[in-house]
């Protein structure tokens, strides 16, 4: 597809045009969404190609630069994309890779690129969704360059633009995302790039990834981990205390499936398990994770019995028992992965379950046999957990809803709605009695329930389930939701399809929100995954102008609104007080009523990121937590509109 005069367009040009045009018409089909997440996906598409070159053994360094103009440059020191004419397309391989859908070698068989899901759609998709793309290849002592613009049209075919030293090889790509496609934002978030760049370095041991942000002064990170996922586990455990010395590392191959596992137990009660397939995060787990988990439970039980740590007649330890305090990273490489689940991030290949179980079982059993002292600690931790589980079961009885509504009203705390239809029912969890008072008055009694939360709820990150269930505020929440908790969680019993956290926008409000989200993330995770959890957005400013009062959420909206007023307008701008000071009508009209409120769905974009955030927020030393909340309170959870 070059700038040939129209009469010379041949079929391949037409076909290429249609291909990339299709991507621009339905970008969501190729990158999921055109929100901030889709925007960042462009970077990973290009980086993945460089990582493939590293996996092939030819590239040691990858550099990712956010340029001043907002474009992104990715560099690798691999072999350089082939510059010869591609047999099938008659144009250079570089132009083929960047203008023909799925032309990257990834689909031509071999390699580990995925065919399904959002990954591996190829560089041509990035080209289609960019204002311009510039590709430079260093190869055979020459510098080749090709330029594309407006969704992948070739402005300059691959041409030699200079010489370079013979030992200089590699590929450098710079692209500018197209604001026509990415209407929400075309601004790259350095922290999002940093988390994923670090993750890729953990997952590809020895690969050095340099991230730089030229929009600011000396903003740069270098990630390289010779220990790979062992160092990943070490990082995940940095805010908690390991209870045994070694980070267990397991790796093996069977039927073309490679499995790597790193694990270490800490003195906490939560399990923090992160699994990946071909470097892609699988927060919904899948057969690789299930195989490892099943093996872990079986081996710990059999080792416990064989070494008289578990009485023969005692009940078996459950999966939850053996995973208490467990930090584990699972990285599988599967030639032809099938992704399933709500967000296509669950591995479905059934044959992988047995393979993962086999590889893990043999090596983990060997570790326990070779480290009896650490094995004893691990088994005893699981036994303690099983005892607490039994205790929690008793405590849990307290939260079970005995009958219909009368019980909830008896709780006194919950002001329930009259509708019994969960799909239209909403529950507002409100901080503070005065705000709850206004909410009760301003609500729609048919569909809106109000549950006041007093002060700080228990920090669930540091407490075990039996103690959590001992906390009355949390018991009230569990009862109100109706789903039960943890292992017994049953989403079909959910009584409100919208759970709306309504707290002030100040640090305390953010802290309460984060504690609630930790509770939901730890014990009600499907509620978040299935999009039932929201944050109410009380307005920050009121603008009185003539007879109209306008409420806006933040400074941006304030400035946008003020621009719409006539020059001579003298609007009266008021900084909204907290929820507690709003009168019921104001609270209803600005924050609660379906017609006028703005809710933000809580969507944990990356379990690793969330996990780390929760550990910082709920970890031991208060200082990092206070600092983190102050700096990030409203960004803590990735809020998707
Ligand atoms: C900044 C982004 O895209 N790096 C890449 C290579 C190297 C080869 C390659 C890429 C074969 C036919 C598909 C070189 N020499 N960085 C990158 N480095 N693609 S992408 O081959 C392309 C495939 O079409 C390469 C020998 N074999 C492969």
C-alpha cells in the first residue's frame, strides 16, 4: 500500500486497505476497548514483538520511551525485522508486518504468540490506530526506515537512510496514537507502563527493560531480574514477613508446555497468586493455576500424613487452608492457548491442568523432602489455618440471614429498599451517620437501601477470617449482601446488583473506601470482577448562575462549565462540603438519583497492581500507607467509567 496513483492500485493494496480499515471501524474487536486500557495495549503489542525476539535469544535490551510529543518509542537490539521483499505480498517484510493484519511471524506457526484474546494482534493493528508510525531497522551495517500515517497508509516505503556499524542490529518503532480512535485519552500513564514493564522483566529472566518518560525530568526505571519470578515473589512479599527461608522455584516442560512456579509463605492470612500464560496475565486463573493448586493441596496433605504432622483420621486440609499466607507466581508457556472467562483471561486448555499438576507435584514434593524444617513450618501453617476455618464456620453462622426482611430491619443498621428485584436494587454504603440520615431521606425507597458505616472498619488485610467475622460492621455487610463470604460465596444470592460506596473525597473517605475494597477484593472478589461495585462521585463544586445551580465533579469539569457561561457572567462558585453537610435534596440530585448521578465502576485492572497496593495500604508500617493514600487516594483503584 504505497502512494501509487489510483490507477495503479492492485488487489494487495485494496486488501491491505480493507484490513486496516476494518480495524479502525471496530477497534474494540482488536484491542478490547478504546479507553486508557486500549491505548496502553498499543505499547504492549509493539513490546511483545521485541520480547519475542528476546525469547528467540537475540535481544537483551528493550527500551520504552514516552516522548515529549506524547508518542512512544520502543527499541530492541534484536536481529531487526527482515528487510527483504516478502514473498506473499511483494513488499518488504517490514511493510508487510506493519500493513497486513496478523502478518507478524507469530501466526505463521511456531513461537508462543497467542491467537486468541487481545494479545498478539500484531503491529499492523497499532499502525491502523495511529496517526503516524515510524519504523527503523538496523541490519547488515545499514539503517532502513519506513513511515506510515493516518491509520497505516505508507508514506515512505522501506528505504536505506544511512549506514551503521556491523554489530549494530535491532528495530526501533515510534508511534503516535490516533485521537480520533482514542477519544477518552491519548496520554500514556507512566505508572501503568512501569507496572507492566516490571512484570515483563520478572517474567523474562535476564531481559533488561528500560522505561523513560521524556515528558518529565529524569523519570526513568530499569528492570532486569536474573532471578525472574523468584524475584517477583520476593517483591510481592516485601511488605509481609516470610515464614520459611527459601523461595521455592519449580520449572519443567511436558508436551511443549513449559511451567515455572515460584512460591513462599508469609505470616499473613491472604493468598496472593498471580498466573500468566505466554506473559499474559490471567487474573481469572485457568487450568495451569488449577493444576498447580490441586497438586499443592494434595502434596501438603500427603506429606503431613507421612510425617505424622497430620493425624491419619483428621479431616484433610482444604485448598484455602494450604493457601493461607501463600505468595505464588505461575508462568506457563502454551503453544496454542485458548482463553475463556468473563474477560477472556482464563486459560481453558484442559490438557494443561494435568501437565501443570505433574510438573509441580514432583518438584514440590522433592523440595519438602529436602527441606524438612521448612516443610514442617508450611504444613503447620496450613493446620492452624484449618482450625481457624472451623472457628470461622461457627462465627459465620451469625451472619446467615435467618428469614426474610424482618431480620435486616432488626439489624437496625440497614435501611432496606422495598423492591425484591436484585437487578434494580442498590445498596449505598455510607460513611457517617449524618450522611446516612440525608441518604435515607433523599433515597428512592423502592430501589435504594442505605447501610451506614461508622468510623474505620476492620483492616481485613491483617486479620484472619474468624476475626473478620467477629466484626459487627462486616457481619452487617455480609448479611445485607446475602451472598455469604469466601468459599461459600454465592453470587446468585446477591440482593443488590449495585453496591455503591459513598464516602467523602477526602483522605479519610478514601481510606474507608480502600478498606471496603480490600474486603471485597479478598472475600467478595466476583462482585468486583462482575462489575457490581461502584464509587459514588459527590460533586466538588456548585456553581450558582442566575437561577440555575450546576454541580461538577472536579476542576476539569468546573473549567469546562465556566467556559460555557457568557463573558459577563458572575457565577458564584462554592466548594462542596462533605456528604454529611449536604441536605437530602442536594445529595439525591447530585449523587444518588439515577438520572443525574455519576457512578464510577470499580474495576481492578491488574491483580498484581491491586495486590501490591493493598499490601502497601494495609501493611505494617503506617508511614508508606499514609503517604500512598494522600498521593493516590482517588487513583488507587482503576476506575473505569
Ligand atoms: C520495537 C519493536 O518488532 N522487533 C522485531 C524481529 C525480528 C525478526 C522478525 C521481528 C518473520 C516474517 C514475521 C529477524 N531475523 N521490536 C520488534 N524483531 N520480526 S519484530 O521476523 C518477522 C517474522 O514475518 C526476525 C530472522 N527472523 C526473524
